[in-house]
């Protein structure tokens, strides 16, 4: 009984504290003392109360626009938005800070954070990567503008991560056509992926799928296109075995070669130059 009474008492005290805090915050929101409001907004931000801080800074953005304090307002508002995971709004205000206060001491960090916000919004690999390209451009601009910054290594790391995602997206997109047995489309997509990313970590897999796609496309072609496509498959075979002579796919690609060569009446010795 004593414990229940004690717990009730503690809960009541906590409720009073919460209601009191809410009441104090509402008074701050309604206040027209903007210096006081700025002070409290900063305190909320430092305490990690980003929703309350953001609400106050949002109002102060309009009050202090064009003043010497405006850049700090933009800065803290943008940072509050990051705290709320609203990276689109945060990026917008970092960009605005750079544009409206080009000499501000916050500009260097704002330039980095512009790219970082886009990085945080970068979607999964199979989705459109326009935001990822924006992040790379912004981070590269930061490196160019501040080559001796302590954050250059981090910016390069983020760029590398985003570029790896681009490579993976290219691989997945091409593989999707292959998996769906759309071999004509797969040949185009796989070829483009290899062209765009010649040093791809997926290169062997891409080349194997390209060879197999050309092979299957060829043997299932109508007669008037068959010989041309068989020749293309044969060329792809030579490219593959030249680059990956000990591939795990060796046995299968040799079978591709035998079938293709037989259909073309191809004799290896005929290619030798005496």
C-alpha cells in the first residue's frame, strides 16, 4: 500500500513538472521578447530538444532576416531540422545561409552540411539517385573550396560511399534484365554498366552475364540474325576467358564456346596468322 501511494505521489510530481514545463514553453512561444526567445531557442537546441528549438528558430528566421544575427538563426534552425531528421529543410536553410551570408563564419560548415544532408537523403540503390549526385557535387565543391579542412577526409569517404552505390545500382539494374531473361535489354544494360564503371568490383559477374545473355540471345534468334549474334557471343567469350582464364564459370563458358563454334563451323586454327 505504501509503495502504491509512493508511486502515485512520484507520478503526480512528474505530471506537475511536465505541465509546468509545457506552460513555460507556451509562454516563450507567445513572447514578443525576441532576444529572450533566441536565448531559449539556443538552450533548447543545446539540450537536444530539437522540435522546440526548431519551432522558435523558425519564427526568428523572419524576425532577424537581413540582420547580423540572421546567419546564426539560419544555422541553428538548419541544425535543429537535422535533429528532427528533416534533411530536406535542413539542406535548404544551409544553402540559404551560404547565399545570403557569404562572409559568415558558418559558411564553411554550411557548405559541408549541404552535401551531408543530401547524403543522408540518398535512397536505396535501385531507386533514382538524383539526390546522390547532388550530394557528390556539393561535397566535391566543399573539398575544392576548403582543401585543407579537417573534414576533407570525411567528405572523400562520403563521396566514395555514394559512388559505390552508383556502381551497385548499375549492376543491380543490369542484373534485373538478366534475371528476367530479357536478354536483348540485358546486353545493352550490362554493356553500359561495364562501360560506365570499367573498374567495377562486379566486373567478372557482369562480363559473365553479358556473355551468357549474348549466347542465349544468339541460339534463340531467328535464322537471319543468328550468325551475327553467334559471332558476337564468340567475341564475348574470347574477351571473358582472356580476362578471367580461371573463372569459376570456366566450365560453363567453355560449353558456350563449343556450341557457338559448332553452329558457326568455327575452327580455331583458321584464326591463326602464319
